[in-house]
C-alpha cells in the first residue's frame, strides 16, 4: 500500500468511500487499515475493508486505538475461513446501511406492501432477502470458533514457517520471479505468488496438478489490475488477451497455505515443482517468453 499516493488521491478528489483489502490475495501483504481509516476520515470519507483474505490468517479488530481509526464497514466471504460456500458477512454502520435501497428483493425485507407502495425493514433485515442460507451461517459460526480455538498467534507462527521455507526453496530455482519482497516476509499472510520467465504458468500449474495432485491457483486471482501492474503488462497488451484462451492469457501461480498444511508438504511441493518444470521445459511449444 502506497500511503502517500492514497493521501494524494484523497487530496485531489472528493472521495466518499475508500475501499481496501485487509490482506492481498495476490501477494499476501497486510494493509494497515487503521492508518487508512484515519486518512479517509480526515477527508470526510468512510472506509470499507475487504477482509476475505485476512479472516483465516490474522485476528482482526474493527476498532482502532482511537475512534478515527475505526473501520466503518468490514466485509468477507466465509469460504476462505473453512466455512461452507455461500456464506459471508457485511459488518457496518446501521445508519449508513439504512440510507440505501435493498440490493436484492425477496421475503423478509418489507414491512408493508400495498398495491402502489411498500416500506422496508431496517438493516440488517433489508439486506437479507429470501430464505436465509442457514447451513452457510451455522458453518461460518463454527469456522470462527475453530479458528479461535486454534489461535491466531499459532496460525501466524505456523504460516510464517511455511512461507519462509517455500520462498527459500523458490529462490533456488532458475528463472523464478517471486512477487513482492522475498527477503522480508514479516508483513505477509500465507500467500506466495510466483512465475518463471521461461515457462507458461497455465501449463506449469496444470502439470503440478497432473503429476503430483498439487492444487495451485493460476491466473489473475480476481485482482486483474494489480496482477497486470506487478507483471508489468500494459493496457494495450491486456487488450490483446481478449483473443486468447486461458493458456494464452498470462497470470501468476499462487500457493495459499491453510492451517492444515505442513513443512513436509512444502518440501513435497518443491520436489513436484522441479519435476513439473523439467517436463514443461521439454514440452514447451506455444508460449510467449515475454511472460
Ligand atoms: C481479498 C478477496 N476479496 C474477495 C474475494 C472474492 O470472494 P467471493 O468469491 O466470495 O466473491 C476473494 C477470494 O475469494 C479475496 O481473496
């Protein structure tokens, strides 16, 4: 996070909402969201924090040391914290939420409906249209309990050991690009994205799955502009991807650690990576060495 750039944007624009990730799902960098909250509030803006990548990795508090540092809205998808798919939460200022119309229409959001008018309930009901996702919510509650039982200090320590080992191993490979600072990993959650200058990331990721049942995420991770910027890909190059299939569209390979991963698995991962790299280098036909 470039805090000076954010300050500049706040100074130069009329900003209502500042939206940031608490931790990036591309590089794992943790944002000092309370610092951002203070900056946003000083300019009359509110702050929305995307917590999808932090909730399973770090304890998170919406409260800062002072009221100006408090987070106004915290949103997250629960599947990244070992909960069933389809759950998630928006935690925010009720008065602010009540200023808006519902996002979806359905059962449970109205007070009265007549032929020509209707009135809505207040938040949170107005945002909970239709039959609720009970299994998702119960699963999310249980996931939060389990994470708290395991303990966020233990999770952080465990992840640090895993990413240190992984990055040390990756650094030994020829032609590797590791995104973000690969020497100081102190402000990162358990996510590492990388590439090889001479191997197509789509083929490498698939090969690791085929030969070793290793699941990596490959692509632009629902964060295209950030990924293209880190990869140094221009706007014009991006337009060229419209003609490409998945394998021709550049991207990164990402390893994401969970609480169940072990150091032995990191060793195994590095072994399979080396095998997959050797096979890909032999098989390479249609790739663009620029990526
Ligand atoms: C930081 C971040 N925000 C948002 C999302 C997207 O969540 P969803 O798939 O529920 O839209 C993800 C990935 O799941 C993420 O890592």
